[in-house]
C-alpha cells in the first residue's frame, strides 16, 4: 500500500530537479529532450572547434569520429549527428549504394541531388545503416536534412503525404535506436509532425518572416535550433528571445564562426 506514495514522492523529487534550461532532461522514453532556449554550436566544415562553451553541438555524422563525440561528452555536451536523409551526396562513402532510379534533380548544393522518398523499399535500409553509424559513434540525436523535398523541384512527383510518411519513418528509425531526432525546416508540416520529433532545426525563419511557425515546438517544451545567414543579430535576436528560439548567426559554409543571440 505504500508503493503509490513512494512513487509520488519520487516523481515530485524528479520534477523539482529540472529547470526550463536543462539541456539534459529527457522525455518518458529516456531520450534526450533539449529545452527551448538552450545554446548550441553547428559546425559542418573545417577543423572542429570543441572549445565553444555551449551545451549542444551539431556536427557531421560521417566526418566526425566516435572519439570526437566522446571528447564532447566529457565536456558535458550533447551531440547531434548531421545526416542528409532527403538528398544524395556524391562524396559520401555509401553514395554508390543508391540506385540511379532514386536520384533526382540537384538541390542547389554542389554534389547533392534530391531523393525519391516514395521509394522506402530502397531508402529505409540505407538510412537505417546511417543511423546505426550515428548510434555506434555515441551521438545523442540526429539532424536529418533535406526533409521538405515535396516543396521543391526534385524530379519526382512528391506530395505532402509522401513527405509526412517519410519524415515519420526517419523519426521512428532514429527513436528505435535510442536517439532523439529533429525536424529540419518543413514548416508547413510542423502541426502534423511536432509529436514525432524531439526538437526542430530551422534556417532563416527571421529573414522570411516564418519564425512564428515554430511555436508548436516551443509550446511542447522542445528546442528550436535556429540560424540566420544574411541578417545581423540585431535584426532577429529580439524576436528570437521572445519566442525562446536557440538562435545565432552563421556563415553558409557552417564553419566554426558563430555569433549567438
């Protein structure tokens, strides 16, 4: 008869030990759940600078080693594994495993082409292998990129339902491996996907007047990692603070340079 009382006491104790800015808090499933406003660093090119004093790093899953992830963990960082899940990249070590039938138009970046996300029979095992790599290297979470192909000229007849199905598949595959997962851009589908994802990653919502679309993630207690490339911090930081976004200015090459709000 004392078990419910003990359980209640433990729950109250746990609740008292968390704060709105605790980057290490996790949801009921035990995965890492970054909170709104937590600071971060996003570096995908150049020699990785591990000295930035922030709780969260987002780095390339292929280029960085398990040793690097471990070193960041020793400094108290959570580490996000960047992967492209919606586009093919010709320089990746698994590039030849993608049949030509699923590779479409270029997406505006050198060496990258959109994928036919309807072909989950082909893409699911390839993406599962990439996610296995992230897990084996010790990453806490995944940033799957190019998750809004249906809004672009991909060379395939993709629609919103195709995108929802694929994005949820990527979320499930990530969660099955014990990692958190972020929704990259795909603003129009946030209301349908906010429950499937643990955080969001957004580029240039301030420049295009779209930051209000991120509110469902903030209301759910989930971080929105946000960057601007062309606006000075004075043009977007005040709004970012009001919305509790994790915002900074970066350069397009996503090197070490950053200017946080």
